[in-house]
């Protein structure tokens, strides 16, 4: 935990698009963590200049920068869209690159997973894949995942997550994360 006893929770969104429903979910979860006393930081993958992973490439400087940012957090929440039943390539690319640098940001942090979709399935397929990948890298992953389906009705006009059971799961995920960091 951070030296001042207020944990820092990082938010890693698998969508780069402004106005993304997953960015809306990230902001809603950030508010919940702040109300619970945590510090928060958004980790924008667009700012790290990560080329498509290729084993013959030299490690780009953005990889070490991203790894350091992840290690600066006590816990990390991944918020991810689901593309064709899977996780987005930008997220998988970041995981693959940073795992070649060091894996302590996986094994020494507590992770949580969430997803928001316009349809009813709430990203369950991509959350399973992300969970599997993180566990393979030695991460401690919260068993409470926040899937939000039917996004157009899931948030109020202030951006608060109001859909049930997603809102209750979000509160449980916050409590679980803060109990583990």
C-alpha cells in the first residue's frame, strides 16, 4: 500500500475511443473508489507508443514507462470492451509487451476486471479471457467482476452506474480490492 495509507488504484481501459462506454464505466468506478478513500489514476494506453508486439523488435521505451506506471499502483482495474467475443488488441498488446519487461506489476498487485457493452451480455467472454491471461502471469485477481450490459440505460445523467446488479457488484469489487491492497 502507498506510504500514506491511501491506496492508489490504477484504471487501465482497453478502449482508446473518446466517448467510449467503457470510458464511462471507468469514470463511474473511479468515483466509487474515491468515495471509498482511494487515490486513483487513469492509465491511457494511447500515451505509451507501443507498436504491435513482435519478438524481433527491441523493447520500446513506452514499455518500461507503462510497467513503472503499473508498479506505482497498489491495485489495477481493467475496463475492457469486448470485440468479437474477445479482448481488444490494444489491451492484449500492452499485456504482452509489459510481460517481457518484468512481471512484478502482475504478481505483486491486486487486479480487477470490468466490461461494458451495448448489448445484454456485459463482456463476459472478454472478462474470462483477461482473467485467464492475468492468472497465467501470476496476478492476484478479484473474484468479483463488474459486467455492465445494455450500457445506454446503465448510467444516470451524472455518469453514475445505476443498473443492477452491476452497481452492487461494483461496490463489492471496490470493497474487495481495498481489503486486498
